[in-house]
């Protein structure tokens, strides 16, 4: 239960947080020294940066993209950003930010978000009180923030607010992404995202000419300062892990074997390509897009354009059964050949998961796999061994890549310990395990399958992810419990918990500090900086070492939709944007055709959002097949306010129909006080909410909410806008 609840209309987080930024600045509640020394607020931006009526400079309407070079720093002769630590310069980030958010005053903000003014002011007052030394505040977020066409900028706004208040790098501070599943963090670390290699190394793109060679790629990707200057060591060690003896200095360590993508293969783009018939086959490893995907009705149709599809799952899902009558398909018309491989559950196998705090925690097998089911790792291993056997005598370009892969995890049964050791990395000349990524080399004498995890399996110890020592090692940290990347550090950017001279900002919140008597750094955590030097030594490493400038980004000139978060209405919105004449985020990708039908307020005046209930898990496969959970939440329902129910003549438990530009769903009305109409610009706006867990399979069945959601995504990540779209409601 929250102490204080301040509701907002879905899709208005930037006004909400932007207003708090303005409040902190106007009332002088910021941690000024932190802002001046540890962020880029003091940097001077070039005159070519402009902001007018919702657009930043450099916008190309035809491409729906910005020329970001116009947002660059003013630089000195040696290429360093020009700074003004007094923060007075009119083109300093600080002053530009102040001007930008002066438009986000309390009245404007609350007229957009629909939040009651007194509720909003209480939030501002409470949270901004953490700008004082000795206090900290944290922001936790999940899908309410990210599933928007401005999702990335929502999170950026949190970062700015936290930096203004000096809340990053301290205990109880930070911005904490609540990862959805036990291994969401791990999966991104290990390159489940289409455009990264393990450890957040960029995937080389064919469209960038420098990527033609490894040397060109390294020169382009490696900055001149900051920790990423080590990037060549990480990339070469990765190539050595994948191609082993087939990676030599002569063949650019196998760089040419890497696929060089030139397309956006995020979920939305992938299904667009499938819909257009550009993909021949697909593997669905534990995913159910016919229930979970945006505009799911169309995603189901897209699957029918595949020649073959392999689903690896615990159950037959709505997706692997997309061709069946029950799914509303005509099997005689569908040519896709579908294979279903039974996967075993997490309890039936061994492995690791990495949580939101970056702890890699090992888990052991509880029971043997049931029936013919197998662990995903075994399925992968068998598949790869078979593919290698098939290509063995071929010399096509595809065969070359496959043959080059160094697949050495056991002959018949896969040995997971060998996988762990390769992820950690070893010396390729001696076979000795490496103690940390500081020892990785770019000459082919080391390998590491994921540099950020290098050190979890050192030579002298054992797999540190298996540690279970629950002793508090100080400040409620448990350094001997599992392994936190990087280097078992628990609080990222912990250098920022002390002032530039190395003295903690406060006794209450001290993590790492410089002990003048002993002449060394000491504290409770693993330092996130070069701790061998005095704070006053020249060349002392900066608090945000992963960023080339060494300080945190109050201003982010690398994002697609602007260096400062700016409010745009969702793709589908009930009102014109009160902040500018740009209705929607000008940098999102738009698509034509069926997938992208957009609804407008004349037909669909009600805001809709989707979310989860405790009793069901995701697309429902894991819970709608369980009798007890199915009994707890057996039906698809829609939450509507008492006010809307009255207007539409709907009673609690009535069957209703919700429509959007994409389709319609039937559900039971749950008339509730949890939803209230918002007053937006003096007008009443209704909002409804619904779970997205239902489908036609399993015990508890119901219509799929995602038949309603738009196939549109964020300007940087393309995460779908599941949290704010337009609909209408009527009695069935
Ligand atoms: N029982 C159960 N637990 C789960 C899951 C599950 O399916 N079932 N799924 C897991 C996964 S993968 C994930 S990603 C997480 C997701 O965890 P959450 O993000 O917490 O889950 P949601 O219920 O999707 O959405 C959270 C809230 O966002 C609010 N919201 C809607 N629109 C907006 C908006 O514009 N701004 C803001 N600030 N809030 C808004 C909704 O009211 C909702 O309460 O949950 C994980 N945990
Ligand atoms: N409208 C709307 N849609 C949403 C969201 C929303 O908030 N609103 N949230 C989105 C989010 S955050 C997420 S994460 C996605 C999730 O979307 P999906 O990943 O498509 O949905 P899940 O139900 O998590 O699918 C997991 C599948 O994996 C299977 N499985 C379980 N364990 C294993 C295993 O060990 N191996 C294998 N091979 N399979 C296994 C399960 O049986 C299940 O069928 O949905 C998204 N969709
Ligand atoms: Mo998720």
C-alpha cells in the first residue's frame, strides 16, 4: 500500500517528472556540487542546438529522424567539451534544461496528467526533499514507464531528476528497473536483443562502411576516453570464445564470420517482415506472441506466412497452435509446417538467472525432466551438432560460418560447466581461468564469452554464482552471496557517494571513501573506479567511468528523439498535445498497411491500458493451465469506473465489448473505484484497464486484450505502446 497515491492519465509521465524537475530547480532543492562535478550540466552545447514548438534542431520530416550532430558539445582544441562549473553560461546544459522545463509548471502539468494539484505538489515536496546530503530516494519502474512511444525518454527523465537530487551511487538511491522475469537482466546481458553482442557490444551493421573490417569496426566503436577504451579486448576475446582456434590474427579473429545485420529486427519490425513474407522460418523459444504481441490478431496472421516454425515450450500455446480451428484459422489454407519441441521447466534443469541487481544466481536441478522434455541448452546443443554435421563437407558462405564455430561443450551430453568457464573466459595458451576483465587481451591470448561476467569463475575459486553466504558484509550488502557483475560490485557509480575530495557527502549514506590516515580508499563495496590513486591525483578516474566524458548525462545527445525528454501524446490520444503542435513523438517509426491501423478520438474516445494480475503469468500458459490459479481469476474482465459504467448503462459483471481500430474483445465488466475519470484541460476523460493474460487455450480462457493494442513502438527501443491507446466500450 502506498502512503500517497497520485494517479495520472496513461502516457503522461514526462509532464509528471518534467514538472518535478522544474519544481526542484525553481525551489533550489538540488544537490548543486554533485550536479556541477558529476554530471554534464556544466558542458556548453553548440549554438546549433535549438528547441522550438516541440522540435529539436536538425529534424528531417521525410525520414522522421534528427541530425544529432547539431546537438553536440562546444569543444576545446583537443576535442574536450567546454565547461562552466558555475552553471551560469546560457548554453550550458544546466541553463538549457532550466529553460526547457520552465514550461512544465504545476498548473500545465496537472492539466495534462489529470492529477489533482494538491496530490501532485505533495509528491514534488516529498521526493525533492531527498536532494539534501544524508537523504536519498529511489525510483523503481517497470512497464508503466517503458511501454510507450516515449518509453526511453520516460526513464531519461527519472535519470535527470535523480542526478539533480544527487541520488545516484548512494545506498537507497538510483533508478531501479524492475526486470519482469527471473532472467530478463541475464537475457539482455547475453544479447537477446537483436542489435547487441554479449556484454552490450554493438552488433556490427553492414550499412556502416567502417564495419567492413575488424580494424575499422574497432576504430569506429572505441572511444578515446572512459572505460570503453578497452572495447577491442572484449570483442577479440568474444570472437576467440566463439571461434576458438579458427579465430586468428590473420583472419581478423573470425570477425568476418559474424553476421552483419542491416535491419531493425525488434519484435515489431520482425512481425512486419513476417507479414510481408520476408521470413522463411522462425524459432519461438518460450514465447507466445499470439497472446502477448501488439495487434496480436495480425501477428497470428503473420505466422501463416512462414514456411516452417519451431516452438520450444512446456505447453502447446496459442502461438504454436495458430493454425488450428480453435484459433479461428482454416488449417487447410495454412502451409506453415509447425514443430513443437517439449522443453523442461526451470525446476528440471541447472543454470543461472541474473536479477535486477545484476546478481548471477546459480540454480540446481530439483527433479529430472518429465517425459521427453529437454533443457533449452540441450536442445540448442543437439541442434548445433546436427547443423554442423550437415554442413561439414560444404564450402558455401553459410557453411563457412557454421564450420568455424568452436562448439566444445561435450560430445553427447552438454556439460554446463564448460559453458560457464567459456563465459568467464580463460587464457587460450594455458587454459587458466581469468580473474577479471582487466586481464582480457586483444591479441587472441584470452577468450571470454561475455566480458561483463568475466571474474565470476576465477581459477582459484569455483563458480561464484553458486555462493550462498547470507552474512551482511556492511550496509545491508551481501558481497558473498552469488556474483554481481561487474566485479561483484553492488552499487553502481559508488564513487558518487563521496565528494570530489573523497569524503562521503554524509555519514548516513557513506559507501566508499578515502581514508586520509591510511592513505587509501575504503568502504563497504567494490569500488566502481580506479581506487589505486588519491582523489587529488591528476588523471583520477571519474565517477561515471563507462561514459566517455566520465560524468553522468543530464543531456543525452545520442538518443533518437532529443537530448531532453519532451512530452508528446501517445500514438492514440484523446487530446491535442498541450505542450506543442507535435502531436506524437516525431522520431517514432511509422508503418503503412494493415498492421498499423490508428484510431482517433471521434470513434474511440476512451483511454485504455493493459496490465497484469498476481494470479496469472504473462500470456497465461504457465497459469491458465493450472486449476487453482485458473479458479482464482477465471475470466477476462475489464475494469471501468463507476462514472463510465453509469454513462454507458453497464452494471458490474455485465458482458461488454471493447473496440479499438484493430479489433474487439468480449469481457466481463468490473465496475470499480480503482478507476476514476481524469480531468484533462477541464474536460472529463475516461480510462479503462484490462489484463492481457487471456487466450483460448488452457483451463481459464478468454479474449486476448492484445487484439486491441497498436503495433507501434518507442523511438529508441521500439518497445510496443501497450500502456496507452484508444478504445470504446459498449454492452454486449
Ligand atoms: N503475477 C505476475 N507477475 C509478473 C508478471 C505476470 O505476468 N504476472 N509479469 C512479469 C513481467 S515479464 C514484467 S515485465 C513485470 C511488469 O511489471 P509492471 O510493470 O509492474 O506490470 P503491469 O501490470 O504491466 O503495469 C504496471 C502498472 O503500470 C500502470 N500504468 C499504466 N499506464 C501508465 C503510464 O502511462 N504511466 C505510469 N507511470 N504507469 C502506468 C498500470 O496502472 C499498472 O498498475 O511483471 C512481472 N511480474
Ligand atoms: N498488452 C500487453 N501485452 C504485453 C505486455 C503488457 O504489459 N501489455 N507485456 C509484455 C511483456 S513485459 C512481456 S515480457 C511479454 C511476454 O511475452 P511472451 O514471452 O510471449 O509470454 P510468456 O507467457 O512469458 O511466454 C513464455 C512461454 O515460455 C514457456 N516456458 C516457460 N519456461 C520455459 C523454459 O524453460 N523453456 C522454454 N523453451 N519455454 C519455457 C511458457 O510455457 C510460455 O509459453 O509480453 C508483452 N505483452
Ligand atoms: Mo516483461
